[in-house]
């Protein structure tokens, strides 16, 4: 079993523990002192909730998709497809509120002025063209590598 | 009763086996985590410091005296704030992916490691919280029940505290792992042909692939968003919430006149600029009287805490010339009051150095045109090195103290 090495407990460890927890407690105190604006219960739901969504939903989905890609795809397509999927997922997550226009107001056309949905589609198409090119180039190189020894044998 | 217990035991063993296999892979080892951690540490530190600058500027303590020069300093700090936050998104996702198998390590039995591990809750929760709320804020989307600037501010303290603990606890391990001859990494690299959640037949994600993706995605996301403040990237802006050249009179608007509820009052012919000193009205000027005072022209940026900024040519009367016209020479602060009915941004304070700067203007024109309502007609404040929300629009009163 591989266990990550235990942290070294020198002056830096203890100093950062004291300072770090003091800063955290300062933040929590401020959160509650400022409760009219921070709504601590709602804040906590989002603070903890996002970690749970990541750990219990997003990460398992990513691991499963990466595993499936590794199992289903031909070997030379695995890396480009995984990278394509990761980049596409990142871009969709980032641009979703923009593309859906959640913050758009008729009174202020200068806010969110671009066609984010179109930009997202164009970006995704570009990403997958690059993925396709990568796989094609890798295939050609692989064929060439296999062809070279045959030529050598025939001469 | 043996059945469920056996199933749990089997599941536990299966999880442990897969976790240990995963931790042997380079993409999940200490070296990878260290590289991503350093990059994230730099981004988070930049975000924290620049965010603190903006917060302190908007709620200045007595001792804090932010000067008016250099004119573009605030613009740079907030550009850096949002750019480093955006760049951190792929880095954070890659880092969490890299260390995810550690989530399944057994609970600590000793108090000190348990407390150190407990600090990962505010670190992970806080990192996701800060980047999610920051990104949603610049997209003007507020699905949560708290006031964004205050939640983001206190969340930043909690996150940075957890980061301090993490750095202190992991720095020595990271230093060892980053050495070329590190035993921590070479042992892992030797058995890199297995997948975290599978057998040895499936190609694993390598360290270079993961780090390359994180760095590349970080750069790419920055490139297609940073044009909202970096001029040479404007042409490839795809996902920035603003473009500096899109908006009425060639400038973006943060709060329209209709949103502020000042449409009628701003166009009222009875509008006057009042100068109050210690609660008594000292001077009243209409637009014609303002136009008769010496006119000042300056090219200054509007720089928003949301990371966008845009420069324009402003013309109007220097605040200091208005004060001189009212025979005011000594003062500590000048409060600039808007026609808006209350609200956090309906007034702003100029300290002495800001008010005395000749480029701190009560502007009546922008880029050669009379200000329109959305840009603050009849007059708005524009000054060097100030947050956009403190460039008060629809000004009606100067309160001198």
C-alpha cells in the first residue's frame, strides 16, 4: 500500500497551523458578525455544497468517463479524446451562465454583449477538429513506423 | 447479518486497492500535486492581495490613504484579480483530480494530522466557492442568498487561512518531491502503467498529459477572456462578460439609469450641483455655471472590480476647481453624492490627495459627446486610480468635511 509521506512537523508546520487556523476563525467570525449581508446558513450550504458536488458527482463522472475512454477507444485515440473531453467540459462549465444569459438585462445591453452560445459551439467544433487531426497524424505516423521495417526486410 | 457486513468489507477492500493503485501513478503522486499546488498558490495569492486592495479601497480604514497615482494602478490590480482567478479554474480542477484518491485514505487517528486534514474542508470548499462565486459574479448571475462582495470577502479569509495551513504542512514534502532524484516520485513513476480504477490494460493519464492540459487550458481560458481588460487580446474575446468597446458612447455600462431609478431626476431642468460644507450649503451651480469654470480634459480608465476596464477621454471641471470656486481650501474628505435613492454605491469618498488631483473631474462629456443618461448625465465623477463603483454617476452634491 502506498501511503503519502507524513508532513514534516517543524517550526513551519506549527507556525502555519496556528496562523492558518487564526485566519480561518477570523473569517468565520467576520461571516457571523456580518450576518445580515452574508446569510451564514446559505453561505455554508454553498461553501460545503460545492465541495460535495465536486467530490460526489463531478469527480466520479470524470473518472468514469476517462476510464470508459481508455477502455473503449483505440490506443492512439485515448489521450486526445480524454483531453478533448476535459477541455470541452471545462469550457461548457465556464461558459454556461454566459451562454444561458442568466445575468442579461434588457436595460443594459453592454453587459454580456457577445453571442456566447455561438462562441461555445465554435470553440467545441474547433477542439474536436484538433482532436481529430491529432488522431489522424498519430495514425499516419504509426503506419509509417510499421512500414519502415518491412521496406528494410525487402531490400 | 453476515451478508451486509461482508459486502461492506469487500467494498472497503476494493476501494482501498484501487486508491492505492491510483496513488502509485505519476498523475496522482506528490510531485504532480506539488507542481499544481505551486501554480494554484501563486494564483490564489494574487487573487487575495488584489481583492484585499479593492475591498480596502471601498471601505477604507482611517490609516489607509490610497493615492490617485499611478492612474491605471487599480485597473491593473483588478485585471490581475480576475485573470488569475480564471487561470486558476483548470489548475484547481486538475489538482483536485490529482489528489482525489486521497479522499479515500483512512481517517486519521491522531489529533494533529486530523486537524491538518480537517483544514482541507475549508481549503477545497473555499477554493471551489471562491472560483464559482467569482465566475458567476462577473457573469452577473447570483443564485445564492448572500450579498456577493461580503460572502466572497469572508470566504477569501477562510480559504487563505486553509491555504496557509496546507503550505506549512506540505511544503517540505513538495520540496523533496520536486527534486530530480526524489524517491517519492521515482517509485511512483516506475509503476505508471496502471489505471486508477481499472486493471493494467488501460492506458493511464500521465503526469505530463495532466500538467500540460492544466497549463494549456489555463492559458487558453485566460486568452479568450482577458481581452475585457488587456487591449491586444480584445480580438479573441469569446467568453468575457464585457468588451471594452461595446456600450453606449463606446464604453460599457455597469448600472443603467433605469436600473438606478434616476431617469426623471437626472433630466430635471432644476438640477443643480450643491456644495455643502459642514452641513451648510455653500454653493449651487447649474450646468451653464459649471461650463463657465475652467474645463479639464483627461484620458482615464473606468476599471471595474469585475475585471473589465476601458479608457475614454473625459472633459469637465476638476473637483478642486469647484472647491476653489466655493472658497474652500482646507478639507479632509469630499463625499460625492448621487441622485440615486440610497444604496451602497450612491456615494463615494475622495480623500485629500484624490480631491486635489486635477484629473479628478466632474465630467460632462465623454469621447467628445455629452454624457448620456447611462454614463451619468448631467455629471459624473471620474478620477485616476479608483474603482468603477466609486466613479459616482448622476452627481448632485459634494459634501466637504
